[in-house]
């Protein structure tokens, strides 16, 4: 038996991936999500499919919660309450509609939940993996110009120094475009982080990035204006557009299947094939700076 940890198992892609993993023989899952009925429900459904399941209540917008969750996981692993940790899927994501909104630690909410919380969690657990192990981060094609996503007010990233990106906006309420840029910046940060993380992870820990394809009907846009959500619902009927039910099992496969063994260096998997990222997503200076700035931001919140 080996254990997989997944964040954001309560809906959308994370829920579908969780249920896909739960049906596999010998599955043991650490479900890390906001405590409440949705977490309890997915845990129950996973158990009903035969998995051994541990629920870990954690709000990713509070770094103290993330540190406590990591410490609980370390304790479960060292005491043998959970089987050795072989995979971590950093799936949870959010798109805050107002970039003035701050996390509990004072960081812009989208950057805090998608990126900083996972950097804290992974940093705290890096020494706890049983190798060979896989870390799968969630990317998005919105990091570069993408006409389809722009239709949903998600423009490409506009990179700045990470300390600046982490600072909530001030003044009048910024529009949906700012919210989309914040999301794309967080996803570009994940790519830079994945490349740098591979340089710091010990031998046998492989880092990849999964892009599920466009799933316009999920709750990711739950706080967007009604008109944007209506466009999303309409677009979700276009053939070829993905859904959590289609992409969830693919994410589970990248984390667990022999087929993907050895995938590393932040390799970018679009649904079921590895694709090369655009040149903007490979930048040693930005990757180094992000690593250093992340340590500063996490330290300040400790
Ligand atoms: N939808 C797309 O087209 C698309 C495309 C590319 C990449 N992605 C990425 O795929 C991943 C899953 O997205 P999705 O579309 O499935 O979104 P979703 O349906 O909104 O699910 C997001 C998950 O993240 C969790 N989450 C959000 N904020 C949290 C917080 N503060 N603390 C703990 N958990 C939190 C949610 O938990 P709650 O139930 O508690 O809210 C939920 O389980 C994200 O990383 C997203 O960026 C999505």
C-alpha cells in the first residue's frame, strides 16, 4: 500500500481524480481540503470504492493551517498510521474576483491559494516522501496568450517580481481582467516553481505539471459575474472541451501509472500528452528569484 495526497478533493477535477484513484486496488488517500460536509462526503464516496481515506481539514488561504496540515501528515507517516507517501497532487485552485482580497497572511488570494500554500505544503513534506515519488502540480494554458480563455476574461500572465505579485491591489475595485491576470500569474509561477523544485528535490522525487484542458463548467469561476458563468456553461457543450469526469482519471494516471514513471523537470502534460511549454515559462533568473521570494514570503507569515 502507498499513499497519495491530493488538495482540493471536494469538487471539480480534484473530486473526479480522487474517485478515480479510490477505485484502484490498495488505494490510500490523504484528502486535504476545507473541513465540512463536502470533504466528509467525498471521503465517504472514496471509502465506498474501497480506499483507505484520511481527511485533513485545511484552508489553503491560511498558511498556519497549511503548516499544521503538513505536520499532521508527517505524524501519520512517521507513526505508520498512513502508508508511505508516494504522490502529492497539488490540485486546489481558486480565482478571486477582486485582487484587493487578501489571504489570512495578507497575500493576494489567488496567488496565496494556488501557489504559496502549495509551496509551503510541498516544502514541509519534501523530506517525507518514500521514493520513487511524484509531485504533480496543476498548471493552466492561460499562462500564455490563449484566445479561448480570454473569452472568459482570463488573459495571459503579466509577470512581475513575486513580492509584487503577492501584494493585494489597492484603490478602486479592479475589473475581471485583473483577476484573470492574477490567476495566469499564479499558474506561470507554478511552472517556474516546478522547474526550480526539481533542482531542489532529492533523488527519486519527480516533478511534473498537469493541464486538464479547458473545463468551463467547474466552480473555478463561481465568483465571476453571472454573464461570464453563462458563457462558460454554453462553451462547456462544445465537443472537445474537457470536463472533470474526463480529465480527473487522466490526472490520477499521471500521479500513479507506470506509463508516466520518470516524468520530471516540470514536464507539462496536457491531458494525456507531454507538450513543450512556451519560452516564457522557462527562465532561470525568474525561477531562482521566485524560489528566493517564496522563502521570504513564507518566512514572513510564519
Ligand atoms: N477549470 C478549468 O478549465 C481549468 C483549466 C486548467 C487548470 N485548472 C486547474 O485545475 C484545478 C482544479 O480546478 P477546478 O476547475 O476543478 O476548480 P473547482 O471546481 O473550483 O475546484 C477547486 C478545488 O480547490 C479547492 N479550494 C479552493 N480554495 C481553497 C482553499 N482556500 N482551501 C482549500 N481548498 C480550496 C476547492 O475546495 P472548496 O470545495 O472548499 O471550495 C475545490 O475542491 C485548479 O488548480 C485549476 O486552476 C482548471
